[in-house]
C-alpha cells in the first residue's frame, strides 16, 4: 500500500504540485487557514477530486470548523468521499488507520488539550493500529523549532507510539520547520512530518510517500 502524505496546507492546496499516485491520500490537519466553513468546503472539493482511491483527513489547530460545526464539517467531507477521523479508526484494505487531532495547548487554537486529557485520549488508540495520524508531532520526532531552540512535541504521544504493538507508521504535521521523513533502524518504523507549508507559510514541501 502506498500512502501519499500532506499536511498544513492552510487553504493553499490549489498551489500544491500535482499529487503523486498512491492508494491513500492522507492530510494530517490544518487544511484551512482560519477554520471557516467556506474554506473547508473549498478544500474538501479539491481533496475529494484527487484521483487516489481513498482520502483520509484529520483536523488541526487552525481547523476551528471541526470543533464549532463538527456535524456540518464531517458531512462536507463525507459528501466528497473523504474519511474524516476524530479519535476513531478506519480499516482500508486490511490496514488500520487512526486519527488523533489533539495536541498540547498552543495559544487559543482548536483541539488544544492538557496533559491529563492527552494521556486519556491516547489510551483509546487501539493496539491494532497500523498507521497513526496525529496533527502534532511526538516529542523529539520532527518537533524542533530552530528559532526557539525547542522541541515542542507531545511526551504522551511518543510514549503511546512505543506501546502500540502493530504500528508501522506515524504521520504528523503542525511544526512546519520540522518537515521530513525517517525510518527507524531497529524496527523499520516510519515517521513523517508532512507539513506542506514551510515556516513562512509557502506551500513548497512535496508530499511524503510511505510504502507499507
């Protein structure tokens, strides 16, 4: 199975290069700029029109519409053939995907969660999960902000990743400066920060391909 991974397009999706071929097109959050329903409608029409057989989306900290108008936002996605995951799983061709939009508190953004809430929500990620999609990164994995000299990833997320016995890949975004892909030598685990926009919000980073 080939995964084509993007994230943090911030309503600039039409400026992205042509999406590579693949089985599942994944967006790891921040599909909108300010989280309005018109912005989501425009994105969903574009995302749903992509040629990939399956499209999977989670929300990000800019995507307020998924908190304020959750039912309408979900319906917009489903109408375009998009699988929207909010603390839930989907199986595609035998592979289990789980979507986790929450991240440590950052300003007054959407899907903020404090430590105990994060820990509790992550406990519900099923052990059978093969591909974990979160908006924010795990601690010390594509979470570094050079200008601040800080790693800002989630400790509880990194801990849960180590506990999941069937996990093959973790895909995130959120920290534009830490775009990248790596394979862990000891077990072949694949990590990707698929932020499409760079630190200046320019949609210049190509999609990341993950073959499972």
